[in-house]
């Protein structure tokens, strides 16, 4: 008769180059004592991070099964990994499209009955043992050696607490302490005596600040030129680019977002746990041919394709997000430069691209294709009025910033409602990204002229069920260096 057994498997993999010299590590742990029962690690040659992570999972499950060969269906394995990709794919929530991942996932799934294995994402800091094993294996491969368990110090380098139960699941995307942040905001609101907001997100208009004084856009930046709201850049091209496969953006979920509490909370201990936020990772598209010329490039122009530089930027962004393993959905502007950028990331992650019309760039009217100086020369009065008020549209029937803010806020609400608690990559343009950041901060419209957004830069905003937003990142270009 089989004896019921429960174990925890922690696994990891790494690649020094992605792809590059790679290895994996896995440890089987007794959840009752926290003691390691078995370790496995191996240098696997040149491979990607994702391949190494799947190999670590396979090794961990194999080791768990080998420890209790007579347990049969009574063996229960709880897998903990810091790879969101592997956890979500093996849990059945993400599709597996990459040809290198499919056979590895099938191999992992065949080791034990699906009902015997559960998966949990954990931050990298909680996966030190397996991470150390993977690095030991890569070090051994670099030196021409074979990793040996007897020489491993991973258990000593990554001590674990001796608890009676497995660690509780961590909520939210990597790097997000959702519950703590939510409690902090609720406690601060209670201390201020603030009433809960009536709606999830306020729409711009009713309580907009007074029109700003004229503000000159920032020029002469040393960093790559953005299509800033004041000096955007169209990049016309006569050669049509192949369009990536895209599906229409799904309708918002019928399940409403959590309503904010009507009763103010008192103290940190009684603050509500709002759960994981919807995290919008905002990726500006890659460069097009005329981006360096700082020309207005909106939704009323030539819809240019990515340049060679822009395609390389999209590739680097794709590698960055693959290494993180955090993106769960991709939504793109309908314009070509965004769809091409989104397609590069989607192909790397094995995800579909949904298109939302609300994420398109501003229509700059008669200014499309012109530099800021050319607009100043030809339409000086109109430009001055546009800089002074968010309600003023560009010459020739373009969109005002107030109109863009309303459109972008509506897209934001659709996406947040649809993907509550998930991490969504939005591939869009300068004005929509700046607008999302501005609204999250509660900043006045003139703040649009005071943000720098380089091509293929990454920003991030998290949205909570109490209506609050948290700006996490702005204009990060470290993945391009």
C-alpha cells in the first residue's frame, strides 16, 4: 500500500549570455523540517535561460520520484520556481508555443501524474538554494569539470528556515509586495481621513487642473530622441512591413474589479489585503527611420515601420522579458511600429498579441512629419496655444491632449478590468505612456513635457483594487546597453 508523501521541489536554471553557457539546479525538500533530501545540478552547454529552467524542473521532479518510488499516486510535489514562464506554462495558464519549450514541458509533465504536482512562483531571493546549484554547475562546466553533489556548498550558502509547513504562496508579479503596499496606502488614507473614491479610476475632465502656462519642450537631450509629446518623430517608409499575427483585444471581464471599502480602515493591522495589482509594463516601440530627426509621428501620418535599429531594440526587449519571465499578456497599439515590436516579444514568449485602438499615438494633424522647429515656423500661434492648454488640438484637426487622455484612460480601465492581478505588456507610444504615468501620479497636463521616453524604453505602473496606482519604473533602457 502506498504511503502518502509530500515534498517541495525548488528548481532554477541560468544562462550566461542567453543563449550562452547554461546550467540548472534543483533541490528536493522535506516541508516538515526544511531539510534538503536530494540535490541535482548539471552543466548543459550553450542554451537559453528558459531551456535551463525547464531542465531544472525535470531534474527536480525526477529526483522527487526517485526518492519515493513506491509512493505512486500518493506522492505530492509542490514546485517552487522564480521563472514565471515555467510556472504559468506548466500550470496550464499560458500557451506553450516556442518549439524549444514544447518537448521540455511534455517531458516534465510525464514524470508524475498532473494531479500530483502543484506550482508556485517565488521571488529569486527565495530560490537561493537552486540558484546556487545552477551556478555551481555552470562554474564546473566553465572549468571543464562535472558538478559533484559531495562538493556542493549550496545548502550552506542558502540556509532555509526550519518550519513545519511549506512557505506560503507569494502573491503578485515579481518585485511586487502587493499586500504590504496596499496596507500601507490604506493606513495612510485612514490617517488622512480620506474617503474611498467613488470609481475605480477617475476620468480626466471634471477635476482637471487649470490650463498650464506655456512650457517649452526639452531639447538637446544626450539620450536617444523620443517621440515626445512636444517633439515626436514620424518615420515614413514606402516599404510596407509584414504585419504580425494579432487578435482583437478581448472585451473586459464580466467580473467587476474589487470595490474600495466604504469604511475607512484604522491602523496597519486592520488594513485590507487588496491582493495583487494589475501591473502594466509600458514598452515604447523601437526606432523608425526618422526617429533621430525628432519629427512629429502620430496616428495621422504614414504609419512607418521599424528601422534596422528599431528591430534590434525590439529583439533586445524580447530577450529582456524572456529572461524576467513575468509578462503574462501583450496588448499593442494598432500602429505598425508597435505591432512589429510587440510581435518580436510575443514570438520570444510564446504569447498572442491583442490590439487596443485606445493605445494609438496622438493624431498631430498638419504637424505630422514636421520637426518642432518647422511647426514653430509654419504654425507658430497654434503651437503656442497647444503648449499652453491640453484642450487645444494641433493645426488641421488633430487630437488635443485632453482627448488623448480620455481615450487612454478608457483603454487603461478596459485592460485593468480584463487582466486584474496579472502583468500585461502594453506596446505603445510616447503620449499614451506619458499620459498613463501622469494620471497615475495625479500630475498636471504640463508634466507631459517634463518626461523623457527613449525608443524601446520600459516604464511600469501597478493598479490596485482601491483605485490607487503606483509608478514603478520610468524610461528604463538598461536592456539596450
